[in-house]
């Protein structure tokens, strides 16, 4: 078509659009095409993840759309995610963001065959190594999860010197789980990867992807199997702890056949079982391990989340969905026995216990209110409510220390850490390890003489305190050290630590 005629036609289109009160239609970016060109190689054509994480709404929930736009435009520091801000315009980035926040049209299948296809096992060198290949006490190591650049540091718990650092899977979540002898540790990532690591040889021994969107993992009391709690698909997967081969997959449905996500799975050492919290149906599952994994259903009145277990594993306390109360379940009887009014969403999974005067108490921070509740475990009554400078996430103590530490994770005072005297139930000191940066998650060394606090920042650190004088002893730079776990405290189920 001659150029003049072309221009004339274009002018007519614009004039007609203006007369009709509409702008000429702009071509919409072709999001699937853009995804194929720029994202599929790392994140998978199916969006289930490859070397990059899965790009599904379930997996991206914590990122939120606004931050996702920024990550696509500017990349992600300390990862292989490049910046696309120069190659793609704003509407293309927005279209890609919409696409990755759209659920898949068909639910992906992630059964035995798919899981097994991802399994990697290293040569079994661990069989011939009978002692740690370093001088430090293997039972006083700390495993520090650094979520800033997705690494794990192994720290000597006597000298407080790092002895090893390795790359982890993207976004590890929940505490790593240790075999009873403390030799092997297992990690779970939000994208479903389970990694087995040898604390003697300091090598990764095996990996498998047991889910697409995973909550956490648990290890059986004898260390022979690993349970994996999944949101996507709705499954509870049992792996053999030696080589991470699939042993069982429970398709999670209520007795009426309704499908449910699994909020979390826990080890119940004194019951030789796993216990799972179900998100969508009023049941708790106990997987008994005596003669192969067998399901026992506990029927309850409403779905409960975020469990705390008493030291005998006779009762559990679960958070009610309304965020205002917690329900005590007698696990043997398989039924609720008491409801406790606990407004402000108690974070029961962070609950710790100790002996106060003549009784056992548990203390829990609250995710939505600045307080810590202390509960008498004899009758589940609230003994005391401590006012804090903001809602907290984690709490820790140790049998051999007088103090319990709790963070102020949310709000303007997130750089504070409260120290509670367990004998008076009073906050006796408040520290500010790094002004302006979130201070969170404490763990003690084996003998309870030192407490380690995390500075949750890409340019963060762990700060080691003398647990008696409460003075700082040492500071080691780290990349958002989300949690740290002492081998001894974990394998002995210390009452001051998470289980
Ligand atoms: Fe966690 C443990 C659930 C958000 C860091 N978190 C747990 C556990 C559960 C849980 C059930 C116990 C599992 C275990 O250790 O085996 N977490 C949830 C949630 O439901 C919640 C509120 C929302 C979600 O998106 O899942 C949530 N958790 C977070 C975070 O945003 C945190 C702060 C940062 C992150 O890395 O995701 C976070 N959660 C942790 C950590 C632990 C944890 C560090 C282990 C604590 C321990 O000391 O054992």
C-alpha cells in the first residue's frame, strides 16, 4: 500500500476512535509467549520450577504481586535471577506477573513416578567414614540456615567458628531434622525439595522433590523415615531416610472424601508416630509406625493448625482458625478436651516449656499482639500474660539457663529482643542487637551457656551472647540467617527448643 494512503488510513482510525471517545486498542502483551522466551528455561515450561523456583500462586504467596514486579524488573541479589527491566516494558512485566499468579488450568500430578524421577543419590562414601572429618564436637554443631543467599553454614558450637558453608535449595523452611545419633540432617524447601546432608563428611548425600508446594518435613523417632507435608498436591509423602526413596504416599482426604492441604507434620517420639495438621478438614492424622505407616484419624470440630505438644506427647494444643483460641486435644482419646481463649493468634509451634515453681508451664508468643502467654500445663489455664513491645515469632530457652528469649518480630520495634526470667515470669532485659534490623530466632549451645540471635537482613549476622551475663561475645556476618539449630538440643528434644 502506498505510504500516503497508509498514513491517511491511520489518521482516520485515530480520528474515529477520538470521536467515539475511545483510544485505539493497544496490542496486549502475549504473556505465554513472553514466559516461554524469558522464564521457561529456568522455571520450567510447566512453571513447576527447575533450577529456578516454581512460579505458581501457591509458591509465590509470600512474595506478593508488587514485589514480584520488582523482582522481574530488577532481578534478585545473590541468585541467578537476572533483571529484565531493560528488555521488557512495564506492560510486559505486568502481564508476566499476572500469568505466574494465575493457577494452572490442570492440577499437576506429583506421584511416585514424578518424585522418583527427581531423586539424586551421591556415591555412598558415608558408609566408610565412621567419625567426623574435623576436630569440632559433632554434637555441639549449629546448622545455620541463611535464606538471604540460600546457603547453610555449619558452625562449631564451642569456638563459634564456621567450619563449612554450602548452597541449599531455594527457600528452605521449617527446622532441619536430625537422625537420633546426630550424624545426618534433612532440610525441606518450600518447593518440595528434601536434602540429606552428612555432618561427618560435610557432603550432600541425596535429594528428592517430594512435593510442588511443601510446608515442612519430620523425621521418624528411629530416624528411618522422613514425612513431607504438602499443600500441592494434597499429599503426605513418606520417604526412606537412607536414600530418600518413596515408601508411601497418602492422598489426603477426610473420611468423607474431601481433599485437604497438609499444614504441617510433626514427629511424636513417645508415640512412635507422625502427627499431621490438616488445613481444610476437621481431622488430625496420626501415622503410626509400628508395622509400616498406618493412618489413625482424630475427628475434631474444626481444622486446627500450628501444633504444640506437651513433653509426654499425650496432648497437643492447636490454633483455631478464628485466631482467638487454642484447643487442647487428648491424643490417646482422640478428642478435644479444652478450649483456651488466646486472642492475637498464638504461635504455638514456637512454644517452649520449663518448670516454674512446682509445675510445668509453656510459653508462646503471639503473631498479632504484643504479648507472651504463659500456660500452666496441669490444667491448661493461663498463668500470666506478659506485655511485649510488639508481636513475636520465635521463643527459646534451655534447661540450664535462667532465661527465655523472645523476639519482637513485627512492627516498629522489630529490632528488639526480650529476655524473660523463668523464675519470676518478668521481662528483665530488652536488647537491641542491630538498630533498625529485625532481631529474631534464638538458639542455645549444648550446655546452655551461650545464646545465638539472628539479624534478619541480607547484610545480617548471628550474634553470640553469654547466656548468664547477657553480654555480647561475638558477631559473625551472615546472609539473613533465618534459623539455627544445635544438634544436641534437637536430638535430646530440649524443652527450651522447637521439636
Ligand atoms: Fe514458618 C517453622 C508455618 C511463615 C520461618 N513454620 C515453621 C513450622 C510451621 C511453620 C508449621 C514448624 C515446622 C518445622 O519446623 O518442622 N511459617 C508457617 C506458616 O504457616 C507461616 C506463618 C506462613 C507461611 O507462609 O508458611 C510461616 N516461617 C514463616 C516466615 O515468613 C518465616 C519467618 C520466614 C521463612 O523463611 O519462610 C518462617 N518457620 C520459619 C522458621 C521455622 C519455621 C525459621 C523453624 C523454627 C524453629 O526454630 O524450629
